[in-house]
């Protein structure tokens, strides 16, 4: 890539007005000189469109129209993009500091995909915990089994994004499904830096997924491994154990929360994703 390759950054959004300004500002604060920021709004009715219309913090391209969900919105953004590199930043997430994009773009030179760490943040932006990157979990085999990767801290060559559009039938596991397919043809390079703030709040998809999210994760595992029934039952049992165990005090709750381990399942504490050991 030439000097200052263009980052096409796609932000899918739908009724996220309380967080949208912070997301836009975190991009405006970046010191990287070549960012094409594309916001694809799904027809919000909560004031998001007014924020986009009046935003003058930095140049953005945006549309607002009904879509089929987050994956469809991101695919629209990729179709609009003109840059060399693709990343997406959800409208409730942020970049942690002004040098985040520069660090990622420098690390990407001559590589296919880079991914870093971040922080789990609250509604008010308070840091709940760090989300460190585990470099030993970026092999093709690891990525195919467990959703380890922090999506907003991941950057890839645009040709990969165009080759592997997101699956619009997926609501929770769309990023993991993408990373599995990309890992078949490309190497994920670790970036030893905190890049993004991943916001956890009652309205977030991760917070409200429950059993349907676990079923979707099981479906993705079955798509690439073919053992649907065991995974399906295991992930449902795991989700039930975590939920019920969290409501029971003392020893009963602890025993229930051990069910996932007894089933041979592993948990990614960042996103509450589950996979099968290999």
C-alpha cells in the first residue's frame, strides 16, 4: 500500500442517539489523515438522523433508510467505500485515544488483518474491565472454535471485506462468521495495543441475546464443523447455567456456573461467546 492508505470505516447505526455523538467524536479525534467515515443508519426515529445532519466534527458520509439489520447495513457501507482498508465501529463503541487508528494502520502494512485489545465500558463510558488480546488465539483453528476477537479493534484489507460480505441472516455472530471465513485465506496479526472501547449496556445485542444468541452461535459452529446437535444442546445448557447460576446465592450458584466446564465448553468472558475445545 502507498503512503497513508485510506481507511474506510463503516458505522452501522439504528436508534443509538445516546451514544452516536461519542462514536463520531472518537473518530474525529483520530490523528490518522485518511479516514473515510461512512455511517449507515437503518431509519432511526430517536434523533440519530438529526445528529448526523448537524454533525460538523469531521467529514462523514451517511445514509438513513430501512435495512435488514446490522450485517446488511455494513454490507451497504462496504459497497459505498473507496478505501484500501476496512473496519467497522458500531454506533455505541469508541476508539480509546487519538492514535488508535494510526497504530492499527501502521501495523497493517504488508499484512492481511490486524486486531488489538480494548476495554469494556459502561453506558457512561466508565471502564468496567480491560479486554486484552491473546495473541495465541489468532490461529485459524482457534478462530474457528471460539469467538476470541474484539471486532471494533480489527482492521483488514478492503479486498477481504469485499470477498466475504457479512451474512445478513446472522444477528449476533456476524463478526465471528466473517472472521472464520477470512481466517481460511488470511493471517490475523496481533497488535499489542488497546484500540477500542466496547460498550456494554442494557440495549446492546450482547447484553440481551440470551438463548437465541446461544442458538445462533451453535448454528455458526455447526456451519463449519457439522456437529450441530451436541453443540446446540451444550450451548443452551451453558447459557441456562450461567443465567440461573447468577441468580442463585452461594454454593448452588457456583455449582451451576460450573456446568459449562463439565460439558467441555469454554467461555470468552469478553463477549460471553462459547465454543468447543479441540
